[in-house]
């Protein structure tokens, strides 16, 4: 039991350490169709993000210190992800789900104790 808990803690620490050293694409007013040749890569990011402007259809991809996925107050779409160079696609996984998985695992193990 203690060994399993130790593995969970080490896994969470590893995930959080990796989450704060990401490489992310960066481009401003780029198109939804991604072109690596028109983007720069920033390192040392906490999260990668993509911001899609609904009025113009243009996209910003960037390195974020914090990312809150969803729809902003202007109706623009905000996508977040937490792996290297993950902010290239049309749809991105949320950092929220990555953080939720270790918490769910700890809750499941705790309920069995």
C-alpha cells in the first residue's frame, strides 16, 4: 500500500516537473491549418495554448504560464495542452484532464484503504 502511494506521488511529481518545461509553438494571427515553417518554438513553458478568434478565424499559438480552456467572454475558443509542441492541431487536450487523472487515481486507491 505504501509502495503504491509512493509510486503515485513520484508519478505526480514527474508529471508536474515535465509540465513546467514544455516546448510550444508560437505564432500570431496564423491560420487554423498549421505550418511549422511559419512558427517559432518557445521553451520552458508551463502550458501550450491556442487561441482561436471566432470573428476572424485567425489563431494565436503560444507558450502560457497558465491556461484556462474553454470559451472566453468574447466567444473566442481557448485550447490548452501539456506535452511538447502540442498546440499545433485543431483540437487540443486540456491540461485540466492531465491534472485530474492523478487525483482520480489517488481517490480510487484511498477508497480501497
